C-alpha cells in the first residue's frame, strides 16, 4: 500500500511540475499581409489576435484553424480584434464555423461605418459576438490565465501611468515629425497590449499609426523595453516611428508582412538602428525591397508570391526561465534568446 502511495505521489508531483514548466507559445499565421497571431498561454488558454482576410476559398480561416490544431486547441478562448479592417477581421465568420470562439474583445464601435465594407464586417462582428463581447479601455487586463496582458492603447487613448520600470524621458522625441492625418482612422483605434510571462515581454499594437504611437513614448516612455515586438501595421512606414521603436528596444522584431505589403527599406533601417536589436524575423520576403535589405532567408517563413505560398508559420516558445526560441517552420531553423 505504501509503495502505491509513493508511486501515486511521484506521479502527482511529476504532473504538477510538467504543468508548471509549460511554455508560452505564439504562432504568427501567414495571412499574405493580413494579421493573425495565436497566443497559447502555459495553462492552455488561448487568445487569437485578429482573423486576417476573407477569401473565396477561406484560405486564412483554414490556416488559422490548422495552427490551432497544431497547438492542440479545441476552442479559442478569446478573440481580440484590434480594429475592424478587412485584413484583421475578414476570416472571422468562416473561422467561427471551424472552431468555437468563447469571448470577443475589441476597441468599441467602429468609427468607419460610412464605408460599406467596414460596415458589413462590423455588422457580422456584432452578430457573432452578441452576448460574448467586451470592449477594452487602456489600462484593462485581458484575462488569459498564466500570463499578464495589459491593454496599453484602445480607441485612440493611451495608458496614463507608466508600466513597471518604465517612465523615462525619451530623448528621440525632440526629432519627431508628425505625419499627415490617417485616411483609415480605425487604424488609430487599434487595441495595443503588452504581454508579460515572467521576465519575458511581447508587444502588439495592431495597426496604430505614427502620430498615435507618440502617445505611449513621448515625452516619456510609458512602455519600457520589450523582448519581442510584432512590427506595427505589417511593417509599414505609416507606423514604426524611430521614437517608438527605439524607446521599446526589442531584441527580436517579427514582421507580419506580405510579399507586396510591408517591409520597406526605411522600416528595416529604423529597426536595425534600435539599441539591442538582434534579429528581424519575417512572415514573407518583401518582394518590393532589395533582397539584401530583407533578413536572412532562414528567418523568413515564406519566399514567393501569394499564388505560390503554402502559408508557413513562425513560432515562438517561451520557457518559464525567460529563455525564448523563435522557429521558422519552413526551414526548421531556430534561435534562442534570453529575456532582458
């Protein structure tokens, strides 16, 4: 009897140790210039950030579902829609037919309802999210068990209190030059968040543009530094200002660009001048940018045009001790980094 109890106790302890040591995982799903980032917390709860494009063959919905299956998910616990543009919400209805979605989060009502496509997307969103929706404000926490997710931007408003360890004056703000007003204003309503897992930090700002980024880093940097930065707005130069990028000082940047969207030379230059940056990983080779300006191909998930693309993933796995490993599923190439 004693032997059985000892064996049972050992198995219980092993189970607890295994549960305690599970990694945080993030999958960047290829959406040909759309956005779909799947986060799986150490306890198994999931948050999908955006649902990419609607296509006649439901390409992006199927790619998201395949990633969810690879992660072992039976449902999406939280769908966070950063804003209501088609490349961030288009595959939502098709995805909801493939896998249950438990909760919907967003920045509040769309401000572009005069545009027919946006209005149609938003109506579909209201119908699907009825009774399961929460609109977020800056400073809110997103309840994803095992990690700390704080909303730092929503509906055009930024947090007013610096995150822990942040708040230093940003000297780069003296050189800030404002851009013209945004023609697609729902971009600047984007929900942006910082996710923390132990020592590790990840930031995703949706499609927040240049002028609005300053609310978080000028005159003081309210974010502090991060380990991994999903480049804002697919790596377009309408976002990713030096003031923002050089303030958050990522070790790794992940660009969810498409073959012909995102990745201009000017953004690569800003990223590479950021203090402490080690690598830029890309969803696609930026075909309109010189090849030697792009990252090394071993860090690029997809190399050809959309017509030939099989939708390879980039994957991040973060251990409880703060070490994190980026993997290009196309090549199997991995590189491990240490949290700050």
